[in-house]
């Protein structure tokens, strides 16, 4: 993977700027904090600790997304409410019995502060949690203060189908493409000002922007330490391919959970790795190479519970990033899906509803089942991407670099 050997630009995230530049937003207020283990200042201090130590505000409640406030719960595991061990304040889970703060949860706070690191993909549930919390704050007339953070895979490109109306779910709450090339602050502006919240309600939204972030920055160019946003996104290279390889969660092929490199390794006991690699290279898979590799998925406490093909020897394909600037993750995933479906029409199962929810449309699944060329499949969402790009441009906060949707190759 290409990476900068020397960090030349330092980014101050919104958490730093709240305390240093905008303390009036919370001074003397009763606040709730929607956060997890990624909600830290650039010096490594948790935002919660920094606010408590500052005495600026009274922290009245915490709210946690998937994986909990600690970030330690495995993917998909419900998290219960609790009490903070030292502060004695409620810790509300937004990934259990409810996904949205209730009026009772917000009753004793004046301001809801949000500080969570996203990964840049529509189906990553943190952004759904943020959207629902923003909606709840609007309904209860609470100020929502969002502390912005980098999009780790840059803020340049957007790609994939725009989520269809009938496929709204917690892994696709807003009608957006798979990738948007936006920060959570920019996304919140879009949702709020385009009236995408329930009943068209708008929130009192204050975004504390980053200082020093440019749209072309990869996360490791920000000067900020990498903190795995969730157990199965352990490194930046995982985040680079995740927006396309996550589709394999809804297939009979392992997406690499239960290994040390989830989403960078896929496979199944029946997979003809070498044959699929030969086939997939006929498609545009810029920026990556493929290596056959066997692996056995196994349970990893706190990371992977009952992974697909657990205990079975899988014939796999390792995805090696050779030029991350050239990677088109959604189209990479599509090319691999097409190649495997073509080689293994019976064994390669696309789990209908789950697959459609992840990718945002049923058309892609139907096309893959009919062996349509992936370049022709991706051409079907170009018009929607153009329209999203027009909408997106109204809400960008950073940099002079002009964003681009992934360029579509001409097909016969």
C-alpha cells in the first residue's frame, strides 16, 4: 500500500476545537455525548474525560452506537443500557432495544454532542445512529453539536447505487450512494438541510469543523493516530476495500471474518481461487492485485462470533492494495462477485433481501444472477451519481479539491 512516510499536515479534529475554539457551545450546559472509543482528542484523551476535567459542562448521559461506548462488543451484538462506573450517569445503548434516543433519554440534557469516527460507507451503522440521534434532538428541540472527523478513505469520490426507497434499513438509512466522499459533518448538513429527517423536521445543528483537513487526505496523512473504528476494521487498508467487499456478507462466500484480515481476504471451501483470479483480471480492478491463499475462519472473542465457514478450510483470495489512489472499492467488489458467480453459479448464493439492502437495489443482484458484465451494471447508476454529486456539492465544508464520481468506462 502506498503511504506517506512523513506526515506533513496535522489535523485538529472537532473534539479539539470544541474545547479550544468553541467552548461556549457547551459551557454551563447539561450535555449528553454520543460517542465510543474513537471519540478522542488528538492527544489521545477521551472526549468524556477532557470535558469532565475542564468543568465546562455537566455530562448527564452517554449514548453508544453499535459495539457500545467501549467499542468492544462484536459486530451485530445487541448492547444493553448501563451506568458509567465512576460518574454514575446512564449509558444508553442505541444498538439494542432501540436505535433512536427516546424523549426520556434526552429529558435531562440541553445539548447532545456527537463524536464518532466513520469509515465512509453507507452501510456502516454509525452514520445511521448519528442520523437518528439528530432526528431525536430535532424532535425534542435540543441543540445537536457534531464534532467532525476525517473520512479515512478521503473526501474525493462517490460511487455505487443510491439506496432505493423500499430498501431503507439500519444499514442504509439515508438515500445515498455506497460511498459519498463526505465527512459526518457534511453528511449531517445534507440530511438536515435537505429535510431528510422524519417528517421533514430540521434540527438546531452546530458543526465544529476540523482544522487542516483536505479532501485528498488519507487518514494516515492527518497526523492522527489510527483507532480501529470497530473490531473488523482493524487498519486503514481494511477501510479502503470495505465499501465493496462488505457485499460478501450477504453471500455464501466468507468476507474474511474470523481471520486477522477481514475484508482483505475472501473465500469458501468450494472456491476455485486461481480460476476466479484469472477471470476477475479481465475486469477493471485498478489499484489491487490478487493472491490465492487458504484460511480457516475461527471465532475471535470480541471480534468474530460464529463466522461464516467456521472451522472449514477455505480456498481464498487475498486482496493486495498496490495503489490505493486508484482503488475503486464498489467496482472491485462488483467485479469479484461477478467472477465468482460466473465460475460457481450454484455454490455462489446471493442472499436476496440482505444483499439488496446492502447494495441498495435489487437490480444488481438480478444482473449478477444473469451474468451481466460488471461494467454494464455499474453504468446503470451513473445518472443517480451525477444527481447526487450536484446535491453533495452544496454541503462540502473543506478544501478546494473538486470531488469526482468514479469514472465509468464505455461499454459496447
